C-alpha cells in the first residue's frame, strides 16, 4: 500500500467519520460490519503513526466513539483529548461522550449526561454522577442537564406517537 499524503489521510479520516455518522440511522449486520471495518482502518492508521493533525485525531475519535466495546470508547476519548490539546474545539464534546460511554459500559453512572438510555421500554438519561455540574458540562460543550432531559422527553414523546 502506498503511503498517503497528509491531505489524503485527513480526507480519508473525514470520510470515514462522515460515513460512520451517516450510517447510524441504518440497522442490521451490514451496518455493524461497515462500522467494524471503519474502526479497524482507523486503528491501523494510528498504529502506523500517521495521524498527525488535530482534525485527524478528531475524526478518528468520531469513528471509535460509535464502537461497541469499552476499548473503543477509551481510544475515542484519547484521540479526542489529543485533538483538543492541538486546538480542535469540536473534540471537547467527543471527550465527554466517549467518557460517558466508557463509564456506562463499565456499569457506572455517566458524568455529563450525553447518552440517552433505553430502560424498560422508556428513554432516560440513566444514572448521572451528581458531582458534575452544568458549568463543568459547558466546559466540554455539553448542554445543561435540564436541556438534556428535555431532549430525552421529546424523544420519548415522538416514540409514543408511533
């Protein structure tokens, strides 16, 4: 395989992230297979040491954020932290989401309230660490908890109407 130029690499990572996000509305084994392929590609690029820019790390984080394993969420958070320290402001909310996903996957309360959880046929925010306040959420680009709860309630109302 020929080495990619930095521009080609960045374009590929952006494409993989866009495909990942656009694929969320699809269901089935095909989606899971495509998602796994995207994650494997990102991890392979990372292993080769070719992720360089803040945007590279941001897009890599987005792909891994939608993984299905604690290791995916942890790596997404690591990539997002790197992107944020390099100046990618969009990465802060990805840090929060990956952190919450990792905590939930470990059976612990989420910190920021970024994840909407289906419990007993109803949508909720689940358990949230009460030590994290809305000011701290704002630092990560996460809306206040009351706003997140409104979003959950709206999601439930839409589902109830179906």
